[in-house]
C-alpha cells in the first residue's frame, strides 16, 4: 500500500514516542527507592511522623479539653454568681450584712441563694495531730440549702438538714475527705474538730464551679455559732440566676447585698475563671503547634536529604532508564513521587500516632475523645506539601543527568 502522507509527516510519525506512564506505573516506579532501602525510608518518614503526631495530638488534646469544658458548663451552668466581701475605705476586711441572703432572695430572677461562713478552727483525723498541721482544710458553717445554688452532689452519705445542723455532724468536701483519709460516711466515722469529735454524715463529690468547697468541711450554722465560736458573718454568698438574666443581676447584686457600701462587695462568675483558663490553654496550644511545625520542618529536611543521597547513589539506574528511552519528565516524576510516598507514609503514621496519644491522654483525664477531621486532613495535606517541596530539587537534579554522564559513574 502506498503511503500518500507528506514526507515530513511520515518522518515525524516514524520517530519513536516515549511510552506514557499510567498512575499505577508511576506509583510502582516511585516506590522502588522505598523498597530497596526500607530502613532509610522508615527513618526519614519518622521525622515527618513526629512532627505530624505532635500537631495532631496538640489539636486533639485541646479539642477534647474544650469539649469537656463545654459539657461541664452545660451541665453545671454559667449562671452561678458568688459574692464575697472586699475591703473598706480603711483597707480593713469588709463584712457581708447578715440579711444579705434574704435581700438577694427577693430578686425575681434569683433561683437559689445560700451562703457559707468561715469558722476559725481546725479539723484532724485524730486528736493526736499537732495543731500547726492543718492540711489546708477550711472549716465552713453552711446552710442547709447550699447544695442547690452550687450544684453539689453527694458521693456518700447525706447533707446537713434541720436536725443535723444543730448537732456535731460534719460533711466533707471531696479533697478534704482525701486529705483526711476518709472514703465513706457513717456513724462510726469521726473527725476531731474544734476540740471535740464530729460524726461524718456525708462526703461531697467535686464541685467544678466552686472548687474552694472541695477543700472544706461543713458544719451546721447553729452548731458553728454555739460551739465553735463562729461570729455569724458570711464569707461567701452563692446565688443561681435565671440564665437569661445573669448580666442584669450581676450589675445590681452589689447594691442589693450592701446598699450603703456596694464598693465593698466583690461579685464574680466562677465560669469566667474556666474561660480564662481556656484562653491560657489556647496560648500554650499555639506554642506547642509551633514546636510541632518545627519538628515537621526538620522531617522535611530529612526527606530532602534522603532524596538527594538517593539521586547520587542511583545515577547508574537513572542513566540506564534514560538510555532506554525514559524522558526527563518521567525521571522527574519518579523521584518526586518517591518523595511524596515517603512523606505520605510518615504523615499517615503521624496521624495514627497523634490520635493514639490524644485518646490515651483524654481517657486518663476523664475527657471525651475528639480529634477534629480538619486537623487530620490538614496533617495529610501538610505532609504532601512538605514531600513535594523536599523532593522537587532532587527530582529536577535527577532529570538533568545526561545518560552518558550517569552511565559513566562506576
């Protein structure tokens, strides 16, 4: 058959065209260096994995902490306000009026209000402990309705009632009970308080929004006044407000408690302290993320170093491939793919390690476990970017090698 195409077209079509590499072929060729040098590949991937694990773990732990905080605030509410005495114009400790509880209770938006008063005495497990050893446990006179505003629950036993508040009965805060070595309440469990024995009738569970109650023991208001020298003045007033009226009540609570000297009253919102702690944690998280980024950068340098060495060691392979018809683009794609696979291997391992660290730490803290999907996706994307940047120069260098130059290497 006579070919009627123009001579120039026949000459162009007769030239050999390089075969195109399919994606599967690219991956297979790119994995050659990883399969032939597994130890070096694993160590290079480890640098990427450490950086990614650090970043994923920091984000995951922070997210788990925030979720725990959100759940606690939802469970205990942000509508608790505390009122404590400040200082007067002379710089002396002010006092809350004795009728402050009744005055605050008249505010329509107030749901619950109660108070505690500091008793100047000490509590011990036995009467043989030196008086100077207080273990940091405070003795507080408490009203029978204290649990309602602070959201306290009992871990064991019962709370003070109209009968026990007049007897030598005591309820322990969670931390105070641990300091005293007491784990259960009962008629046979006693503490040495104010020079006499008090029966432990109850133990409170931790109170997240009023942590000062955890390190205290509580006696009834009447028995504190009659037998322990309590002066009857409140040290802290707790009030639970309707959620939609917290700001309004907070603005007028000082004037309500002490109309004549509102400046001598301090009104605080305990949940604000938790948010301040969260803000501090965010700053610390940013620092840790920076350290993780540095580790990731170091891992990227390790990948680049590995790829450059690989190019130097495999010049003969590159020469043979070029001599057999591989183009510069195919050589470039081979080594770039190898760097991407190496980084992806480290990134996948880093994500798994970061999730494992987050899970372990969150479970030990009693937090819900959460690792945001965006953090994992960002980690994978970061590894691909690092791998691409780290492998770009070695890939270009490999592609520039002439076949004769590469094959001349012994």
